[in-house]
């Protein structure tokens, strides 16, 4: 009785029909399983409230020439420095071939806004925050000095001396008007 | 080890299987217990609920693990963190509604699984330990569900926790305060309580998994019972688990998810109490505290006895009595199909459990059908125990059972398949 | 037979209703969002927010919602930004240790009318106006109940003794409510020509608050439709596969 094959003249047709049925069911089941997993995985992505803070607006009208402020963007400090003519000149005079991470100052600032330097304030060595207060050491190159392992950055935020491998990162930003900077 | 010969060593995959199997017989194990495992061929759809319960456990653990990535077990933040899951976390609402309603579905499935076992005598020799392990799983589920309900830290969470912990503590007269402080880690249900409940709520499901494995080991020793309740001696009366029961279980799973997901998507608050959307407030008790529906029969038992300790004793006893059920019902006939009077008593017992559940949801001082609720609860409580302590032992002794068929192919006189 | 009898008895049992409170049962309303495919009426949502903003928000917070969430009722980013900027938000402390205040942004939660619970109670004769974020979910038959409360104010019957600062409302437990009748004809100006009466205000604000408590309802239902549609077909296929696999098994 068990699993007895009946002799069936339409065996061949039956077989193809069965294959189609089995394959379709298995394929749909696989699709269902895949679709069911997605919400679980997706839930691990940043939530809406986190994304809502992924851009930060900063009022820059109060920043004097030569002054730098620290803002918070996506959980990390961002340095906004309004550079002096002198600092810009120094930054642009450097022969970039001599730099550990060659990059032109012009590529690190926005056109016609070259007095503004916006940097992610996280040392590219091991993630410490270089000093950005007026009282902090600016390092040997007039930019920033990371207190952890002594990485010196210049007035364009480029690494000049010390263990850090890269220049300080530039976040995506734009000037929405004369007074407001939008980071992110 | 004997499996090695039957594997196909010609292919790369076959050689790999042999290599692994020789060191860790996982493929042999899988083939024996998932593929070849001989299963009675006459199982009805009532036998689907075991695997469904397993799926429920997996769904609950998965959704729970992902929810725990956002949930904050702190009395100041718990309520908000749950609300944030609902509003801001990607698909958070879906995960939470799955978890919330999954608990109810899990209990529905497990209760049906148990009532199936009760009807077909699946607890009888040689499956007593299989049944007992099942009751252990039920107890662990109840503890897990209770602590899970506390986590959203709404009014029902808070007052449910207060009432149930007090209930447990008053089982130990004279030591109540000490035990309460031990359970609470404070002088009332508080942040410490919430923290430990979260810890245990996360732990216990893994303990359940362990007991489920034992449950399965015990099941596979003698194989499934079947609707006729007879031992199947002829190997032709059994069929391999795969593909016959894998596809049957998958079909059952599809139907189950249709029900489950229609609640998740279209009536997600069906099992929920509105009061649990009010943040916990230790100064205000909601006018009518009800536990989750799956606790209602037990809640009715505890409230039916005016003497507090007695009520609590009976509530615990109502579950613990299931442990000795195999020795209360000593009838040699397993299946209710061949026990005409037992069959009736089974349906009365089921109805009685529903009455208890309904009573658990009503205020004790009300009336139903002109009768005081408390009296109905008391009668139902009495009958609950009478079924186990009176009806079953008496039936085992005096009931005239129908003649049993000797095999699946030869229905005995008067027997019909269910 | 016997099984059926028991089932019938049980159903009869379940259909009995018990009321513990002496409040009247809220009348059943027709809401656009209640059916299986029901959605929120966008215009009603925005009018409802206007009612909340101009009336309810004087006493009731909406703490779980951020301004950005209002995109869900169809507000543009500019409207949201402007709304948020109306309020001053406390955000930590200045370098001098004083409370730092700044104009709100879209990511901020909707500013509450009172700085804390005590202030809220003090301003309301000792009663705390509840937060409205989840109010619809937190009441049985939420939308009907809320609508009934908002429209259920009346002169108290002679035999009713009202407590101090209490108001007669037959739908509230105990028939006395601390909240004074909040809605009056013409108090909120609608720009879309919708009638400005209490009934309309109540309907709109209840729609808005239902959305506030269950903003994912539309997403839930539409995802649900796709999932159920696929699952029904898959289950049918599994059924036929099962039948085919089992065709050789005979009792």
C-alpha cells in the first residue's frame, strides 16, 4: 500500500505537472522567506529620529575671522574655522607633493568661500578629537594638534606630522544663506 | 555511524558529508530525525500544532532579539522606547506587533496541541515523560509571557506585575515581605524589577529551547501517537517524515500565518488592553485589572476562593496536576475515539476551561445568567479538579471502551476515523 | 451534535456584555480609517492638527511626536520648519551654566504647554491634562469615545451634584470631567470652507489624534494586503503540493 506507484498512462504529463508545482511552490516559499527576513534586517538601520538629526544647521554669523567653533554632527564634533588671510595663504603655498596625503586647499574648501574650513574633528589615526579651543595648541603647522599621539594638522586640516595617515575628513556641507551652514 | 554507507560518496557534496559525518554525525542525525523518521500515516491536522509551536518559538525569539536592540529596560525610558520602536524604527511597528500578537498565537497553538494530547491520550505510556516535558515548557512559557508583558511599562504591565508577584509571595505565609522584596529588588515594583524581568525574559526562551530539544528526543524515542491511539506494529503503517509531513507542516504553517498575519496587519490591538498605552503610574490603579487572555482560566481559579492562600494553592495545583495526569487516567485505551464517555467528559472539560477563562475576565462581584460570577467560578474550579481527580480515574475503571482495531487497515466494529 | 451545543452555549455566554461604569456608551461613528482598506482623510488630518494646535495644545502635550512626524499628515518641510521655529526649545546648558534655549527644529519633539507635570496640575485646578500622543489607543473604542467626550457636554440634570471645577459629561466615567467644554462654534477658522462647528472640530481632531497614535496604519494595511495576497497563493500552492505528495498514500 505504501507509496505504491500506480501505472498511469499519462505518467509523463503528470511528472511535468508535478515538477512545475514543486518548483513553483519552492520558489514562492523562498521568496516568502527572503521577504520575511528583510524587515528584521532593515530594523537595524538607523531609525527615523536618528536620520532626522543626520543634518545639522549652524548659525555662522557670530564667528569672527580667526575663530573656530565646534558643532555636533552625527555624533561627532565638526570644526568650523573662519580662517585669516594669512592662514589661507600658508595653506595654499604648500607644495602638495611633500604632503603625506596630498590634497590642494582649494579642493578642501568651497569656491568663493575659502575663508571657511569645515572638518570632521576626528583624528584619522585612532579617533581622538584634536584641540579646537582658542587655548589649545594649534600644533607646529598652525592648525590642530591631536593630544593622543601628537598628530599635527595644518590650516587646511591636512596631516603634516605624526602617526595619522590621512587629512581630517570634510563632511558634506553647503551654505544655505549668508548666515547658515548646513552639514550633512 | 551506519549512515555512512548509505551516503553517496561519488559527488563532492557526498564526500564532504561523509567527512563531516565521520567526525560529527550531524547529517546522519538530520536524516534520521527529519527525513527518514517513521511517522504514522494516519495523523490528522491536529498533529500540526507541535511543529507550529516550534515555529512560534522561533518567531518570538527572532522578533524579540531585534526588538531588544531598541528597547530600554529602564522605568523612565521603557514606555518611550517602545513608542519609538512603533514610530521611528524601520519596520519597528511590524516587529512589535508580531511579537505582541505572537505571544497570543503561541499560547493558542500550545493549548490546541495540549488538548489534542488530552483527547488522544498522548500522555499515556510510553509517552509520560514527553507529556511532562511539555508541561514544563508551558510553565516556562507562562513565566516568559508574564515578564514580557511587564516590559512596555504601561499601566497593565505595572499592575499586572504587582498583582502577580504579590500572588506568588502570598503562597509563603509569614515570609511575604521578604519574598516580595527579593522578587522586586525594591519595596515596590520598580526599575530594579523591570531590569530583572527583562534579563529573565531574554533568558527563559533559551531554556525553553533546551526543554523543547528534550521534548523532541522523547518524542522520537517512540514516535508520534496517532488518532487511533494504537501502537503501529507494521512498518507499512508508517511513512517517512520527509516529504510527507514536511509538506503537510508547511501547508499548516501557511494557514497559521494567514491567521496570525491578518491579526498583525488588520487587528493588531485585538488582544491588547487599552490601559497598557497609559504609562505606568504607581499612584493610580486601573479600575479593572485583567491578565492576558491565556492566564484568565488560572486567574479565575485564584479569585474563586475567598481564602487567599487556598486560591493560590489551587492555581498552582491546576497546572501541577497535569504532571501526574498519566497516572490519574490509567485507561489502557489512548484515543478518545474508542472511549464514548471519556469523549463527552473531554468536551465538558474543554467547555469548563472556557467558562473559567470567561470568568477570569469578569469582575468577581458581577452576575452572569443571574448567577454570581464568584459562584460560577467556584463550580468551574471544582469541576476542573473533579475532571482530573474524579472523572478520569473512575472512567479508567468503569468505562466500557469500544473494541480497538489491530492495525490501520482493519477498522474495528464501531470505530470511525477522526 | 454535542460539540455544537457546547459551542453555541459558549458563544451565547461570550455575547453577554458587562458594564461597570455608569457612563453612557459612546455612539458608534463611521470613520474613514476603520475599514480594511480605510485610510486617513488628509484634509481632516490637517484640520484636526489645526484644532489641536489652536485649542488642545493650550493644555495637552503631544510628547511622543516630533515636528518632522507631521510630514505624515501632508505638511511640507517648510511648514514643519516654520511650525517648529515658533517654539523655544530647551537644549542643555550654556557655557555659563544657564538653560540654553533655541528655536525648535523639525527633529524636536512637539513642545509641551507646561514645563512639567506639577506646572500642568497647578494651572488646571490640580488635574493633569493627559498627553494626547496615544490617547486614542489608550481608551476602549478610542475614536468613538473621544468624539463622544468632545461633544458630550450638557447642562447637568438637577439630581447631579457636580464637584468643584467639574463639568457634566455623560460619556466620562462618573459623568464628571475636569476639562471644561473645549470646542465652541467658530473658534477655529478653516481655510477650506469646511463647516466650523463643534461636531466638525471633534471629528477632525479625533482623526488627527488617531493618526498621532497609529501613524503607521496606512503602511500597515497596504503592506498587509501584499503579504496576505502572496501568502494566500503560496498556501494554495502548498496545499496542492501536499495533495500531490500524498496521492500515493492510502488509508
